[in-house]
C-alpha cells in the first residue's frame, strides 16, 4: 500500500503542477482527510484518479501573466476551434461581450464549465444565434485557486454538456490576512492598455472561516484602423481575397430598372457588375473596451465537529462594446428617391440599390452584463459517511443598447428625409448633423437567464471486497432553467438593417440521480463505475454510464483508461428560438443565370437567414474512450501520454446554408428562399431572406494524443528550475463526411512549454506557445505555424512587497497570413486562433498584510 501511495503521488505530477495539499493517513492511525477531486464525486485520500486532468494552480496562472481568463485558457493545447472571445466581437455577433472555451474543438456547448464543482447560469445571449455557453468573462482571475481541465467525457458524473470534458474553476478559500494586487500593461505597437486590481481578505478561526475577494479589470479599445494590413477587408494586396462590401458610399441605384452606379464612385472601388465597394474593416473593433468589477465571498461555520454550514456568493458587473461600419442597406430596404429631389442627378424617380449612410457614423453597441450566484448548504459526517445538501440561485442579465449618436439608422426615417429633399444619398455626401439626428434612433436588446438548483449527496465506504474498502458516492439533483432574449421591436418591424437580431424564450426543469463506485480489485488496481439518469421536461430522459480504471503496473509505471457515454440537451435557445436573423455570404448564381449575367460577375454577397427554434430536437449523444500511461521514475520527473477518441452523434446544427440555397433558391416563388420582385427586364429578384432552422443534422468525431511531462532540476544554492510541457496532437477530426484534420482552424499540433526558476526571493518564467500549421479556408495555401515567447520575472523585497514585470509575445510576432471564410475571418488572419495585438509589456505589485 505504501508503494501504491508513492506511485499515486508521483503520478499526480503528470497532470498537475499545483494542487492543494492533502492529508494522508498518519502512522499512528489519525483520521484521514478526504477531498473531492474533479472527475469524481467520491472523496479520496489521493489526488489522482483514473481520468486525465490538467490542473493549473494560482502560481502557474500568475506565471502566465494574464488577468483575463479567456486569454489564459486559449493558451491551453486542449482548447481548440469553436472558442470565441470579445476579440473581433462586431455588431454582427450574437454573443457580444462574452467569451468561451471549446475543449477538443467540439464547441463551447460541448464543454461543461463549473465553479467549485457546481453549474452556473448560462449566458442569456447565445453564441451563433442559439448555442448556449457559460461566459468565462464573469470569472475573475484573481479569485481562482486552480483550474482543473478534465479531458474526458463526464456526463455520467456531471450530466449534460460534458461531452468533450469539464473545466472546473476552484476559487480561493482558507485565506488569512489581506493581499492587494495592482497591475498595468500596454502593447508596444497599437494603442492598447489594461489595468487590474484586486483585494483578497480572509480569516480563519475555531468556529469557521471567511474570505472575500474584490476584483477590477479594465482594457482600452484596440481599433481596427490601427492594425494596418490586419484592419482592412481588402486582402488582395497581401495575396488574399477582396471582401469589401457592395453596400457602398456612394452606392448604386436602379434608373428605369437598370442597375446604375453612382457617378462619383471612385474608379478603384467600382466593379464590372456596377457596385461601388466599401472597406468596412477599419471601422471594426479588434479588441473592444471592457470594464469588469466583481465580488466573491465564501463562508463556513462549524456548528459542531461533524456539521458545517456554508455560503458562497458572487456578483459581477461587466461593461463592453461592439462595433462595426455604418448601416449596410440593400434592395430589401425598399428605399426610393423622387425625381424632384434637389440632388437627384437623373431627375426621375429611382430606387436605391445598395448604399451605406457613412455620414451617420459607425454602429456601436454598449453591453452591460450582471451576474449573480448564491449557494447555501450544509455538509457533515454520519458514521464515516460524508453528506451534503445545498441550494443554488443563479442569474445572468445582459442589456445591449445603442443611442442616436451610435449610427443606428432607421429606414422609414431615412425615407422621410429623402422624400423631403433634406438627405442627399448621392456622391458620398456627408449630410448635416441635424439631418443625421432625424434619421437615427435608439435601440435596446435585453436578455436574462435564471437557474435554480438543489442537490443532495453522500460519499463513503459502501462495503469491503477481499478486505479492501469499496467507496461509493450517490446523489440527487433538481434544476430549473429559463432564458429570454428580446430584441428591440424596431428589429422585429424590419426598420433596422445590417445587424443580426436574436429572439428566444424557453424554460425547462430537470432532475437526475447518479451513483459511483471506486473498487480496489487489487492493491495496485482501481476500477471506477459510474452511472447517471437525467430526466428533462422537454426532450425526455437519458442514462449514461462510465467505466474507468487505474493500474499501478510497477512502482514507476501507471496505466489508466476510461469508456463513457455522454449527452448534450438541446439548448433553451435552440428549442425556444423566435425568428432570428443572421447574415451569411453566398454567391447567388441562380440570380445571375436567370438574368443573363456571367457567373464571374456574381459577387459574394451577404444575405439574411432567418432561423426559428425546433421543439422536436433530440439530445446530442456521444461515446468516448481514453487510454493512458504515466512513467514517474522519481518525484522530480514524470511523463504521461493519453490517447483519446470522442464520437458525437445527433449534433444539432443549422441546416447547411449552401444546401438550403441550392435546394430552394432557384425559383422566384419559393416560400423558403424569399425574393424581392424582379426589377426592369430581370426575371428573378434579389434574395430578401432565407428561412432556415436547426435539426439533429450531423456527427463529429475527434481523436488524438495528449502528452504531459514535468521535470524539476535542483541546483542547490542556485534554486530550483521546473520544466513543464503540455502537448496535444490532433490525429483526426471529422464533421459529417468531411475530415478537417490540419484544415482551417484545426492544426494537428499544439503545445505549451513552461520554465520556472525560483531562487530565494527571485523567480523567472519563460513560456513558449506553439500553434501548428493548417490549411486556409480555400485550401489553397498553408497558414504558417506560430511560436510565441512570453517572459516574466518577480522579486519579493519583503514579506509585504513583491514586484513583477513581464513581456508577452517578446518577439512581436504577427499572426500568420490566412485567407479566411469570408464571414468572420476577413482580415488576413484567423481571428479565433491568433492574436494580432503584438508585444505586450506589463508590471504588477503585490502587497501582503
């Protein structure tokens, strides 16, 4: 048994650099402290179980130099395609001001995010119209004790959403004294800066403990117009595509039914098909300004030796912004100019085709997000069984507003001013401020989500098997959830153009029962069996098992493996989605063929797709397995390798836009692909909107290899140097019938290497982040691999004062060039994968009292 404990403690290094200390059995038979670790409900005396976990301690977080959780997690090799952040959040995003994590690239909705092992309320603003997620911007970095990344399917333990794994944010507690942290950083190229501050207070006594954490974060705006080649939609000069908009300033018109470009369109912006192109890129926000302030409190009161009352609360207030170019208008706006208009160069009634009132200003959203979380409960021990009951309330409320000074043009107001001869839409004219005030409006979008949850659990020794203790955990859970997302009624009336509008309202309740066993079949072999039953009020019920093992083959080598099924319940937005619009780019070749135009003259234009919810959706299902080996020849060195595979079926997705177009847009009379009336001699009109929905459409399969290694080099009077490596290899990623391995956003290789040198009061860190090469969207060229170098150093001058300085992206590497998807990635790099900010310098001061 002693050998097994040594093996387990050594193996723990393979997955964690910093985990809390755990009390083990004393030689005199003193009581053993058992703790619950991520991936299991059973409290254990060791910190390593059968499932692969990467743990990032508060020291590791400090060494990385990030005060933003999204920036920290995007460095992790297990995080992949599908994650998003405020970087590049434009007015067209449906989840403005938010951020997520996407383990294994399966999407944010396949990754379960927990705080202290419990669920939290989802964002009321869904991503991609209908994908629910937990907004990690609501979790302050200063409050985190550690982050556990469970890289294994865990629906049998935690229920829905844990298909790709779990990210468990463990908050600081058991604090004594006061710690104050102040930080400032700025980019060396474009104008960008961050300011941070936190206060951590805690006290412990015989009757309990308490801790309160106050956190503040603020960053300035990084505007696209400061980004040079990375801030323009015309990437042709750099070898890419020209994605400028056909909604120009000036624009084009229909004169006697003939498409006619504005005579004042600059020749370099005019196209052969008669459009006047506009570069909207410089008007966007590469990183929008944000400000976050929050408070977290954790309290325990010892009623007696075997009974503890506990309370957790968290409140967070975030503000951010999103932006884009001036309102894009097209034929569906139905705008006309009378022949009597004083500026009409043709002197006859005409129709406005595609036009952009740039004089009204760039569109801007102000976003406010308020999050509240409250947990109260009792925990205790009865005859060596640990039990716990708790209740939780969570709410996330968001408001998105735009006023008349923020570019929100209302088309009926614009038509009124054109008819009156006051607004001049010709020649790229900047109209007077009082006229602009008369064509703009104020907007508001309001979202709210609620969660109420109750749970009861027990864990302890169930029975003995061959003189070995079989441990068990069991529990019941009940949860109620609802979400509401209400756009401004001006969107619903069709008076606002060019911005996606989302409407959703749904609620559900769910209860679950689970059981888990840890069975020591031998001194060196542990078997984990788990099962969970979930019942939902909308889609029905599901049962998911898990089988896992840990085998100490020798004193130095340990094997582990698991097999499990999982599920993801349809999101509330996917079930309760009202008519919601998203702009997607297509080549309308049916229009060109019908009206005698050469397809080469057809432009890649954005059209409105209107989605509605589908109450008949079924749950997504998954099957996963993991097989790993850990070699720990000493307490200073270990290396672990894990092979994994996850298959996800019944994937809920939008109907593929191109397929919907191909099947429905070839007819003027289609009820799915709705077109405007033909103009002039045309026999087919421009697309007005395309109706679509969500279905259990596809499947996803990912398999690969993780490697983790750590080595500590003791140098006597020169201190200790710790080396760490987290590497992830993507062997295969299939969506439906398409293999995405090594293609757009799916590099085969990602790794993070860390070095930490500590000598007395001095510490230095060197971190290397590698993202491998992959094909661009058109598969015409390779997006180069990128290696980023981060460095930091700190010195503790006294018990009270510590000073840290650091540089992220020391070599000022630019993101590698990429031809994007023509939708989100338009600026010569893959926005969700690479950060264009450049070199970033920061300093921090820590005061302890």
